[in-house]
């Protein structure tokens, strides 16, 4: 409004004298107004800065990566657990051996017992306090859990889960938050001595510090910041790293504002958690909490004087003073910090002298921050992204509880890398040319226990378990046979299939003439034998009778949620699938015809430990019990006497394992999918360049599968027999009813009423040569 | 205290049996020989009573990790899902329980009853009736 009144004033002017006076007045007014405007703008700007400072400081102060945990190990009497497994788990959790364990996270072995003090931990169903207990073993089994104080039996107890990785913010900042009361006073002293001696007395900026810095800079001694801790925090927190006067002014104003709103303690705590202290690959180490574990492998609370001095010394240049890369430089810097501390009377001269000759104490290898299980982690990340925004995963500090079983994972990794090497050496295959991938799941609940994405399990790149799309060859056959067995009036395990030459001619496509692996034709073969020996021709003919679409529909029901073009060659596995997809549809077969989505996550908790989301077990019956039973019995025959019989070199026949081998054209892909009573494993072996690998399913993938399972103490596969199943003796070559003891007789399960009625020459009542069948072993 | 914990699930099972026809000649379903499973089942029951159905489900899943072939646990989980109105889940879980309940007609009968209730919830009244009929046969 004022400028307008100034304009109107001129019109009314009549006398020169007064006009001069008035002009002067006008000038003054103008100046006043202008300065008011400037002040107003400045005030507005400060309000804006104030707003920025407060919202950013009070809002989400730090982007906290999601923390990903393995499954917690549940201990209970009766648990199958080798003492060596428990030792491995405790090592993974960083439990320390102690003579009489009292601290949480310590243990002691004594004969067949472990004395153990667990760490407190908050799970999805609430907190579990630390407890002190004794675990007794007999062989590879836990026999008792008792409280050490009162010897009372403990029914069950979870060890805290191992941290297996994080999902980091876009800038890859990682940190472990600490509260000020967890920070050793020595560290705070060192920080204040070196960075900001008047921290507790200034109001955000320190004029004396600035003056000193100016003098130092002008005299050319050094370019010193003169910034207070508050200013440094502001700089890290809100501003870019450019060096301009404007930025410096902003920094000072914001520092003053920060001090108006927040206590020294709050500012210090935030500073301690914010600062950058090192680099681990592309992961940035932020805050003293993480730096302490990164450099010394211990919690910040436990660091001593020289360690505190080293960390504080590194603030000036975490790369330049890196104690791992430049230990001499770091040592010099640390001793300088000790000197400053002595000068500020935080430590005595003796402490200074003793400190100067103390070694750096940095651990050679930082504890792993980047996940040791990148393939599993990428599955977790993928499943989480269905439900969470990526930025929330990377910043909200969510706690992700997964299904990874480190013991199983280790066994799987070892099996894959060692066996691929052995295959290359034993078969004259070029070294490092083979690749592989595998998944292991829990048969009944679909939890993924292990994922290996390649022969180097630490490699973070291409994850073959999830992303390699390869033809699966004969792994598809069980779906063809299942489709048949679901029509018990037309097909049974004894049905004779035609394995004579087949030529499929369709307009618009090339002629199709499937061949068997042995290049022979087998004439009429019982359905169960065709699967056991993986005959292509009879399978193709069966599939064509059933119709390719009905086979593929069945595959969809079993768990492959995508449209497939559906060529005749699909019946022999020409379509490509990832190992994960294969695991999904074999899971359904292995769990009795119940489709159970594979899960890598059990639940998600907030940063504060509040349950956010559970991923409950879901099952859907997609195959009727009798059909699934018949198919599984046939898959057991594959292992007992079919293409996977070589498994017996590694695993006892009593396990009654079920499985299927798969080999593709020119030995490009070697597959094996198989299951016991408790675990399902899917293995692929081949070459990344899709060149022939020279391995069948049985000579390649199956041997990896076997090696992986050997150390896992599998449960035998004991199939519950559905009510509507009966067992009938059949003469194999004719498919007619026979009797126990007749030549060529096998006892096969049938859906009640579907068994052949016509009798073979050696029928019920006659006597023949007793033949011991593998079925007898199963059903006895 | 421990004896009490063992008795509670047994009582519940008895109540469950009482819902059908009590036939003392048949073997009574025992929850589990594992005290860990009994403890978890116990916890699931109290969570259920407190209306914490999701947590009850979580406890049952924990128990199932210990005894994945325990038909009673699958049935309890089916019932929790039924109470949550997750009818398809309830139906499939009861069928899964049946898979492991061979020879245990009491459990099977109860599973068919759950299947019947689930199907009613889904509006499949004919299917429900068939399941209830089946329950009577068991």
C-alpha cells in the first residue's frame, strides 16, 4: 500500500521548500519500507527454513533399511538337530563361548549338553525374554530343554533369528541406530574435543571457532571448517555439499534454528547416527552404531578409548583415514585425537601414553552387511514388492521374518558348487563352464528354505533360480500322467500305453516324430513303467489322446500362472520354466495335491516391533487325493527302479523318495525335481550360453540334489493311503489281474473299482514264482 | 501345571468328540506326544478364546512345522480359518486334515462337518449337504 501513497503525494506538492523536506521524508519512508520488505522476506525465508528444519528433523530422520531375518531356530524336546547344527547356528548368531555363560548371547558345551543364555527378541507374537537354559542331546536329537535355575522343563523356545541382509535405501545408506545413553562417554568426549569444544555452550554457531578458522585459513595454515557439530549436522541433513556463501549462510541460520527447537542431546544423538564413516562395496556405512560393528565387530557400547578415538578421527575423511586401507595414516590421526582429548582434560597423560601404543584393533573382515544369501534375498524382495512400495521397504526400518533355513541353505550351496566342479573334472567338461540353480522347500507348508542362484552363491547378479527360463524336458511328464490318472475309468497305473513309432502331421507345422532316449521303441508298456523310464513316445501319444490343452490346464491348476502356447512338443517339456516355477508345481504334487503358494516370508514387523502383516499358510486342494496318490507312487518307482535309481548310491532306499529327471535336446539342460516326506528340491544344471552341457538329468542335476539331501537327515516319504484306494496284483505285460507269486506280477494301487476285472492265465489261486516287488517294500 | 496343560487339549478333544457320537471303542485322538505341540495347541486355544484368531493361526502353523502330519492340527487351523470367514481355506485345510486322518473316523467326521460349514458359507448348499451326509457316515 505504501508505494501508492508515495505516488499520490507528489501531486499535492505546492511549495519547493516543503517539497525538499518532503522528498527527504519520502526517501526515508522508502528506505523504511524497503527495509521492512526485506525484513519481511527474510522473516518469511527464516520461517521457511524453520519449517524445513522442523519437519525434516521431526519426521523420518533416517532412512532405515528393512532388516531381513532367517527363520528362528525352534528348540524343543524331540527336535531332530545334530549338535554340530546347533553349533553352526550359534556361530551364525554370534553367540560367544563362555565358561559359565551368563550374558545373553553366550553358551558352553559340556558333554552332551549346551548351557545357553538366549538374547531377548521381539517376534510377531510378542517379545520373548532372555532365558538361561540347558539343552540335552542324545545323538542327533534334542532330548530335553531345562531352565538352568530351576531345572524345570521348557516346552519350546526360539533362538533369536540370524540377520541375513537388508533392503537398503536408494543411496545404499546403512546404519544401526543408537540412543545417546548407549554411546560411551569417551566417544562423546573425543568428538567434542576434536570437532566442537564449545558444543555445550554455543547456540548453533560458534563465532570464536569461525574467527579461529578464518585466521588459520588466511594465514594459509589449513582450510578449517570452524563448523559446529550442529552446523555439520545441518549440512549433512539438509544441504548439498557445494561451497558457496549462500549455502554457508543457510547452514548458519538453520543451525541456530535447530538449537532453538531441540536440546543438545537430541542434536548430538542425531549427529552420531547420521555421519558417514566408511564404505563397504556400494553400501555406505552411516552412524557410529554401524561403524563400530563394521570396524570392530562389536556393539558401540563396548568400544574402548582408542577405538572411540579412531572412529572420531575418521570423520575428517573416512576414505583417506580408512584404517583398513591406510592403517598408518589412521593411526596417526587417532593419536592426534587422543592428544586433543588429553589437552581438553578428558583423559589423563597416562591414558594418552598407553593409548598411543595400542594397535588399531580393527577386524580384518567386516561382518557381512550385504547379504550372504543374495538369491534368497531377491526372492524375498520380489515377494515384498507385491505388498509394499519400494521406498517404504528401503526406508521404514521394517523387520522381515523369512523362511530361510541357514543350515539347509549352506548344504545346498555346498552341494551345487562342489558337485559342478566334480562333474567338470570327472567328465572332462571345461572348468567353470557349468552353471546351476536350486530351490528347497518344505513339502507341507510351501516355505522356501534355500535358494541358490548360481555356483557362486555370493554373486549378486543373475539369479538363475528365479530368472533362468529353460526347457524342462521330462519334468513335465508327471502332469501328463496325472491328467490321465484323473480319469480312473480310462487310465490306471496298469494301463498299457503304446510306445511304437509316432508321427504327428499337422497343417502349418513341421512333422513331429518324438524319439525315446535310447532310440528304441518299447511297444505296449504299462503306464507306470513309461513314467519310470521316461519314455517319450508313449508319453507324447498319451498326451495327444488327453489333449494338449487339458494337460496345460492341469499345469495351471498345479501352480503355473501363465498362458502357454500349447504345442504338441509341450508334452515333452519344450516350454521354458524357471526353477521357481517348477518348484511351485512340484510342491502341489508333493503336498498331496494341495496347492500351497511358495512363501519366503512369514511376517513383517514395523521398526518398533509391531506386527504389520502376516503371510499365513494357504492351501487349496487342486488334485483329488486318489489321483495324486497314484502319481506319487509312480514317482517313487522312478527312484526305485527308473531313471533316478542312481539316487540309491547316495541315499537309502528306505526313504521312498519320489522324483523325476529331465534332460533336454543335446543335453543342454539337466533337471531333477524330487521330494522326501519333509523336503522338496528342484535342481537345474546347464550352461549360461545354452550350449550342450553333456549331462542327463540323472548324471547332472540329480547328483547335486543327492549331495544336498545327504546332510539333511530326510524324513522318509510315507504316503497316507486314501480311503478309495485298493491294491491289486497285475500281470505287467498284459495289464490283467494276477495274483501274488505269479510271474511278472506287481501289486499296484487303484482307485477302487478301476482295476481290470479280466484275469491273466496265472490268476488268483494259482502258484507261480514269487517275485519280490518294490511295491511290497513300500506297502508292507 | 504341566499336567493341566496336557489335560486342556485332551478336554477340548473330548468336547469335540462329544459333538458327534461318542464311541468308546474307538481310539481317542491324542493331540500329540510332543509337549511343544501341546503347548502351542494350548496357546492357540487361548488366543482363539481371546478372539485373536490370526495369532491362533500363527501358533497352529508353528505347531505344524513341528508335526506336519498331525491331522488334528490341520483341523484346528481349518476351524480358525472358518471362524475368520475364509471358507475356501477352511474347506481345503479340512481336506488336508482328512489326508492325514486315515482310520480316524472321528476326526474325519469333524472335517466333513467343517467342509459342510465352509460350503454353506460359500453358498454351495448342495455341496454342504453332501459334506454333512458324509460326516454322518464317518
